[in-house]
């Protein structure tokens, strides 16, 4: 997700500093971004000149202090509350007093993240959808502390600079989309787990019967099975409703490193 946001920003003419946690990522991240943009050139969705200009706008670093002059910092690390709280505290110490700190969290309370800083009124949720460049929606999540001015600035940035459609939603786990989507994905997993139907038939049924562009299990593979589990756990922690509990089969897959498309194997096999 983080690289997808960088790609979107750079293609829209925004200068981006991508801060990564591992030294190896300082070298590999530009290569991955270059490969992604090259595929867009091959598909004809951007030109070679646009690719080169976008790459020139992205600077990758392992040093958080280089973010000190940024007006907006968007956190996009994995769905782990402890990690996010730690990073928010570190960013709060680095950023200038007027900087806005945003999170792309799918399910963690943005209000809790804001409480880890000394600038809670300048913290907000900005939830993009994958693939970031293609999908038009962004959920904007003000916290109990976020000022109207910060919300207005972020909505303007998302709508005018990035060309996305923003909806403002309340700070409850899963927000709107994932609160509806995750139980649907988990229900599909349970059907397969119980031997009721195969993954292929579940997906075909929803694609042909409900006109969905992709079935729930292919979608889960695309999102990442580990991400689905993380969001499901956050939803279950908040609401304690059985429909949010990740099924055992899904947990075993994630524990075994079967994470979907990104590892080459999930409910389907990918080459």
C-alpha cells in the first residue's frame, strides 16, 4: 500500500519522501516502484516520460528526520497497533508543528493513534484502496480531536490534488468499506472450510450472480490473507461479534506463510 500511495502521489506531480524501516528497502523500493511504473508504460496507461518524472519525484530514505519539513506525512505500515503507536510517537517528535500526520489504517482506531502524539488535533485517517492508482475512493476519518481545518485541508488534497473521491466517516473499526467487506470475505472462507463449495465456485457464483468484478476469495488473495486476518481481529476486538472472527483455516494459512498473491499461493496459485 505504501508504494502504491507513493506511485499515485508522484504521478500527480507531488514530491514524495518514502521513509522505510530496513536498509535493504532503501535499495529495493526504487526498483519495485520502477518495475510497477514500467508495467504501466507497457500497458499504455502512462508514457515513458511520465514514468521518469514520477521516479524523479520519489526519494527513499531510512532516516525519519528527513521528513521534518513535510506538510503531510502518511503512515502506511502493517496493521499492528503497537508498531503504529511507536511510529506515531517517533514522527511526532520529528515533524514541524504545523504538519498533519495521517494513517492509512484499515481498522485500528485513529483516535488511539492520535493519543500517542502531542498533536492529536492534527492526526487523521486517510484510507486508500488497493490498487491505489486505480480505485477512486478514499475514506477520510477525523478523530475526536481533529480540527475542521485539518479535515478540510486533507479532503481538498485528496480530491483536488489526487483526483480521488473522498467520503468522511466515523472513527470506528473497519470504517464503512471494511466493516462490510471483511465479514463477506470471512463468510466465503467458511463456506470453503466447511466443504460446502470450492473456492472457484464461490468466486464464480458471486461474479456471475452479483456482477462482482472479482470473487471474494480472489479478492482476499489480492488484499493479502494476513491483512484480512489483521483487519478481522481488529473488528472482533472492537465489536466482539462472531461474524468478524477469522476462521481457523484462514489462520493456519497465514501462520504457514500462505498469504495470497504476494507469496504466490493463497486460495489460488500464482506464477
